[in-house]
C-alpha cells in the first residue's frame, strides 16, 4: 500500500539504484530512501578510483560510456562535465594488430588485398558457410567464414566464457558489428564520452538529498530491511533463495600494473584472442586524458567463480530465469520491483542501466501519485 509519505528501500548502489534514488528523492510523497550495498563503495561495476600513483582507473574493467539518447545525456550532464571518449580497440593476431571490430582495414590486412565495400563483401560471401543451428559460432561462420572466426573470435570466446562457443547464444556475437567501412572506433553511438572526473564522482552528486541514506558493506535481509517500496537490483536467484536453481554467470579477475612511463601501449585496448591466459590489456589514460609520467594497465582474466559479470544464458539458464521472472512480476503488486543487470539476468551497457533507472523511477512515481 502506497502512502502519503513513502519509505523506499533500494538494494544495490549501482547505476539503476542511484538514478532511481535521485529521481524519487525529489517527490514530496517520499519520506526517506535507504540504499544498501554489500560492497564498500557506490557505483556498482562502474566504480572508479584514484590509485596510489594518482591515476584514475576502473576497478571492474573498462566502462566505455556511449549513448544515442539525448535524454540520458542531458540527465547525466546535471552531475558531470564530459570529455571525449576515444575508444580505439585492436586485436593481436599472429603478432599483428588489427582494427576491431572487423572493418575494411582488418579485411585488407588479413586477406592481403586492397578492398572496397563491394569486393570485401564478395570475399566474405566466398568465406561464409551455411549452417543449421543458431549459436555464437555458427552465426559468425555464416557471416564472416571460418578463417576470420577462428583467428579473431573462437579462442577469445573460449577464454571469456569457459564453454564451447556452440553453447553460447548468437545474441552475444551480434553485439559486435562487422563493418564494411574504415571506421575504427569500438562502439557505434552518437555520443561517445567519459565523465570528466570519473563515474564515482558523477554518482556521488546524484545522492546528496537529505532524504537519502547510504549503508555500505551490508547484505540485504528481507526480515531486517523493510520499506513499503523496494527496488531490488541484486541477483534475482539469490532473492528467492535459489528455489529454482542458480543462474550461471562468468566472473572476471583484474591484474593491475603501473609503469614509470607515459604510455604502455598505443591504444586504449588490445585484445589477445590466441595468446596468453588473459583476454585483453586496457590502458586507462587513453580515455581519462590524465597527464602523468606513470600509467596503469589492467590485464583481464575470465573465471568461473566470483562476482557475476556476464550472464551465460544457456537454454537451461533461460528456463530457470523465466521461473524467477514470473515470481518477481507477482511481487510488483506488493511494490517490490526487480530491475537491472543482476535482477533481470541480462547484459546491459551503462547507458541502458541509466535508462532502466529512469524508467523505473517514472513507473514508481506514477504509482505513488495514483496512490496504488
């Protein structure tokens, strides 16, 4: 039952929770908002910090902000200034660096031929194969052929996911474009930016209202933590005590290294699909634009256990999630809302998380105003 003065509990201090808190704190019908997070910081996986060498780094791997939404950009601009996001990624194959995602430059260098859009498509038409089952591997083989797939995708995917690429849905492969132009930037979006002082500073400015209370290093308990409106952004299977089984996630480990040099590599990110145990090296100064005689990189190792990063989303996982989803939808009648990457068992970019937070706050505001 919604009241004239509502108390809101938000489980998770990531982008969804913080955006929701910021918007809902402005409502006169909201009395208080309590945000819980088991970690010792806000910002979720977007958390960044200044390390011992005075360099801004992303604790949970690089977050390259991009969006096509002017509405999202205008909203976030209340809390941060912006700098240009130069997201240039290379893939190291046979000791050569190639543009990635694959573009005309990549195809020319790999096939050792001068190409244009028409001749490149002709080569790929000859390379690609007709396949039956729809999965990660078959989708790519049907688009670019076996040679490119095996050199640029196969081993990277095995390292990243730890399972046969045939068991991964094609939707994962569809995230990365195949280009027939010479565009080098990693992402396709109208706005490619970085918060000038980092994500954490941006998020801090969202939660300055006196109505908002932040409790860190606190695990959520249904018995202990109560409110008449709950926004839950944690793992959905955990909320229901794994009654239908655990959802499978892939985790990551980051090894940070700092060097006494201005630059470690010439590009923001270099992928290593076929060499080493790590998947990529990221050098953060390429996007933070910091001036320093030192630089910090991270090497990224995929692993089975640990914090959840990427939903594996096998057919079994989908069936399990659908059971939890039905339970979660029923709880909306009690004003308990499930939202975000962990709560919806999905992979989303930062702008999508911001959008989800904005839309959820809009939905809850309508319910409050209607007294439902």
